[in-house]
């Protein structure tokens, strides 16, 4: 046992400790890196009013254009070719209305209004009926922040009867509220 503990201490002492410095990690050998030449680099640095432009193109087909004007508004484009030959193109405007990219490669949200699920429509109708009943005085307000307790609008209150001597009458005599329909009868109470 002592030998195992001693071996563990030696293993921990000899283990490669992580570096806690802020130096960049040392490069690890990987696939050869291909340097890509810049074919075009035209820049107009910001003027006093904040306007600027730059156009950059690399030999592998990446093209970037951007122009900015007074007040921080910007517009531009980015394009490159995917390995399978498809050309990606993105146009953008960034102004007081935010960043607005346009590209056939960007996902598109579904059209609104989408169909409302049936369960949501049922709850909306139930709320409308309760609101109308409350307006007619058939329902009273409860003290629970304006919400009323379950009402007759949910259907009749059903009571289970006891069939098993092992189930107490307290359990079997609890009311079951079901939207006017008993969906499933309990086999343990009759």
C-alpha cells in the first residue's frame, strides 16, 4: 500500500505542470500553413468627420469592402469561395437601425403569424369565458392577485367513490376537476 502511495506522489511530482504564464502557447506541429498573399489593399483612414473606406482582396478569393460615414453608419460586403466552389456573398449595412446583413446563406425565420396551437386557443377561449362571466357577476374575484379560483366553467366537480378497503375515504372523496369530461376513471375508487 505504501509503495502505491509513494508511486502516486512520484507520478504527480514528475507530471507536466500547466504553465500559468500569459505567454502565447507554443506552436505545435500541424499541417503546413500556406501563406496567402494580399492582392489589393486600398485604405482611406478615418477623416475628421469619421468617414473611411477599405478594400482588401487576397489571392485565394476573399474580398472585403467597407465604407463608413459620419455618425458611425457603415456599409460593405464580404465574399469568398467555399472549397466546393460555391461563392459566399454577404452585403451589410450598420446604422441607427442596427446591423442588417443580407445573404442567401443566412437562415430565414418562419413567416409570422404562424398557426396558434390548439391548446393555446383553448386557454384563450377559457379566459374569455371567465372574463365574460366575471363581468356578468357569475364569478367573484379572489384575493389571489385578481385571479379567480377554478369555476363552474371548467365543468362539473366529480367525486370518486371508494371501492377498495385499502384506499381511505379522504382520497376517494377528493374532487376531480376536468374540463367537463371525465377523461379516465380511477380503478381504485368507484
